[in-house]
């Protein structure tokens, strides 16, 4: 079986991760404002723009995109974390902070998000993010774990085109 030249030497989960990141970028662009921020879900009170990017854009056309790292989640709000990863498997409140845990089966990893209030605005933000393996004596790549945990968008709704003649 011949491999494509672009994938030689890439980690085993790289094609799936790249697809997931491309899907997030494309779907995120559907609801983006001109400033590049996605509006928060409708709700009472003030509106906060969500930053759903995990990886900075390449500086040049020739520069390949950087793979996401757990540090890319730092400073995300709870709403941004939910939009990226969904509802956490466990949530532990330890005032003034919270610890959210996300679990993946392939690879067997866990993402821990440590939320604490910001110094200036007292809004909860990710102060620390950590990826750990769920298997003893194994390591896991940050990008592989984050790629596995990123929420996938629901399939698009089919429109009823009406009667055809």
C-alpha cells in the first residue's frame, strides 16, 4: 500500500487531526463576524465574543500550520471551552476555581482545564491546561489528544426542497 508523500513521517493520528482542525475552522468561519470573533450564544446580559481558535494562523503561505498544544487553551472562558470540547466528563469546584476533565478513548487521554477568576475582571478563565495519558507508563501527544476531544459539528440539516415536478 503506497502512502501519500505529504503524510510520510506524520504521527498516526495526523490525518484525522488535520481534518478535525479544518472542519472547526470552516464551520467557525460560517458564523464569524468581520473582526474574526464568533458571537456568544444568545442569553440575557452582556454578550461576550467567543474565541474558538486553538492554533495561530501561519505567518507566511509556506509555513505549515502548527499543531495545537494544551497551552493554546489557556485564557479561554468556560463558554469557549464548552464550544470547543463540549460538556466535561467531570467538573470539580474548589472555590475560587473549578477543574474540568475531558476524556478520550482514542488516544486514551485526559484533558484537565483549571479555571480561576481573572485578576482584572474576575471572569473565570483557563489558568492551566494539561493533557495526560490514561494508560500507565505511556505518554500522549497534546495535539493528538486535543484533536480527539474537539467537538465535531452535527451533520447539516437537509432542507425540504418542496415538491418537484
